[in-house]
């Protein structure tokens, strides 16, 4: 897999719509990166929801959806007969 992330590229249920945002816990007063801030992207999920993810998480495969996939798999896993 390539190390680059491009607009239009699919990751799980999401498609990258914008690259270059900052993801993390907080922003420094001067607008620079602070503690854990990483480059990120905005994605459009198949369910229609926009969400953000770090580029690192996308490349590692640890981000698959906006959260709808987790909800779906949990509802199937814990369904009673």
C-alpha cells in the first residue's frame, strides 16, 4: 500500500474529501501543532456522515468508518434470537 493519501481514495467505508487538517487534542495559541497533533483528513462515510481521521490511522487501517460500522457489528453480535 502507498504511503500517500489522496482525495477520492477509499479507506474502509470512507472516501477522502479533504486533506491537511490537524487532528488531535488541542491547538496551540499561535495556531501551531501541540501535543499529539497530527495531519489528518476529512472523509465521507457510506452512511452519509463526514468524519475526520489522522493520516496515520488511515494508513494503518485502524479507521474504517465514522462509527456506523461499529454500531452495525455490535447490533449483529448482540442480537437475540
